[in-house]
């Protein structure tokens, strides 16, 4: 019995994969059972307790030859937290449809794309695909854990995944079905200022860590505007910085002895993480020597493909678009591109404007259109391989 794509999305959204803690394994096992039942060769790869990746391969032939290089469809199984569920207009772990919009946590980012992957798999395995002959094309579906926090899933995958027969990767992040051919890199830092506690009536006896942090933030932003904002990459634009979180102090009448600042940097070549780390340390030590700087996320590099790359042209033709876009957020594309040396295009239903929001949704029309786009990607990719 075939499943409707909205029914698949409803099932996927019902799995609580808020990260933290993630708990992606039940959803991944659901997809594993569904795909293995269709004839896919599947492998569950443990990442952490109750967390796993999935690699599911469609092999219409017993072996893959050089002229059978395959396409990979990749997505992450976790979501960001729901937040306050009372602010949602419908239960966040259920699909609710209104005016052609499918509401639910993860519907856009990115269980909608996963549902489209499953629909493509079902169409191909049952011979109901819209394009004749694509059932003979090998391809792989990969689901990863922990994309929204620490990238442990994709990091584990890149250490284990064999790539001899892979010719390209489609990551189903929400692009409104417009191919994305690059994004900036990302680096997070935690800067901790250490002061000295004292009674608030005698601040002269203490060292106020919050004041240290505010001086640092002011100098950091001024330095960024002067040093890094003028840097412009021809495709990716300029690097950006955001001071996203500050915590400090324990009580109003106590001079704070500690203050932590968290900084998000989106970087473009030739700027590197080591450049930022050194400069942050220089600025912080202008304020105090009692400071520590710690990476708060495994830094990941920017990536981009040229417009004339075959995978870009295939995805544009499949999506029936004239030009691609630069994706504004960071994705696992960087890991495939740099660690595995694979070309990557970001392409999926939904909009970045709906990601991580209350009442997150994906348009039904975009979700259904993604199935045809992914099937055409398989056809045009196979055609390109055959002509090479």
C-alpha cells in the first residue's frame, strides 16, 4: 500500500526529535523499516545513545560500475526545540493544514524534504515514478543526527562513508525549491571574563567581569567593522558577526566575578577561524588578562560551486529555474564538500523564513513539487553520466 506524502510527513513530525536531546533513532528506524521494505539496502549507524544515522542505497544492479555513479539525497532528522507550545496555534508534533500550509515542528526544517525523499523512493520501487526508466538509476538516501547542535552525525558519517561511486549530493534544506550553490562558514566562540567578587557597596574592592565584557563587545564590533566587514567574496558576500548571548553575575548587590559572552561568526574566504581566534584574544587582552576563549562549535568552512558545474546545471534544469541562490544559513554541505570532496547543491521545499519559528510550516504545493524535482535530478544526473 503506497503512502501519501502528507501522511509520511505527519508520521515524521510525530517523532519528537527536538535537539537537545535529539533522540533521532526512533524516526531513523521508521525510515529504515520503510526503505528496507521497498528493497533498499539500509544501514543504521549509531552516533550516541538513542541517536543514529541512516544510509539507504537503491541498487537496481548487483554492483556499481564507474558509469553508474550515483546521487545522494541527504537530510537531518533532528529539529530545534518547540519552545512554549501554548504559543502555537496547533499541536507542534502534529501536522495541521490550513490554506495550503502544513504546520508542525520540522515540517519545513527539514522533515518535509525527508518525506519527499521517501516519496521518491516509494515511486521508484513501485514503478510509479513520473519519469520512465529512473528506477534503474542507483541513488542513496542519508539521514543524519545532531545537525542543529554539534554536527556529530555528519562528522561520524564522513569518517565512515565510502564515496567511490558517489557523484554528487543534494541536501534538502528549505530553499523554496530554488537550488543553492553555497553558503558561508560558521564559527562560535565563548569568551569568559574572570573578575573578583565584592560587596556592591564597595565596588572598588572587586573587579567587575560584566564591565570587562561590555568593553570587549564594544571594541570587538568596532574592530569587525574596520577589519572584516569590507571583505567581500564574489559569491558569498561579506562575513558577519553576532553577539548572541551574555550571562554574568549572581545577585544585584554582588560585584560579578564572571561574565560569559557567546559570539557567532559567519565567515567567507580568505578569512579563517584562526584569524578570528587570534584577533579576539588580542582585543580581549586589551581589557584584561583574566580571560579565556573557547570554541563553542566545531568550526565549519564556507563552500560554493561555480555556476557552470554539472550538478548546478542539473539541479537548475530539474527545478526549472534560470539561476541559483546562495543559501543564507549553514548546512552539512560544508562537510560533504570539504571532508569528502563531493559537489553539493542545497535544494528543498520550504523557506528559511519559517525555520526555527513558532507555527513553522511548509507549503503543500512546494512539498509535492519537490518529489518531481528530485526525480528529475535523478534522470538528468543519470543522463549526464551516460553522456560523459
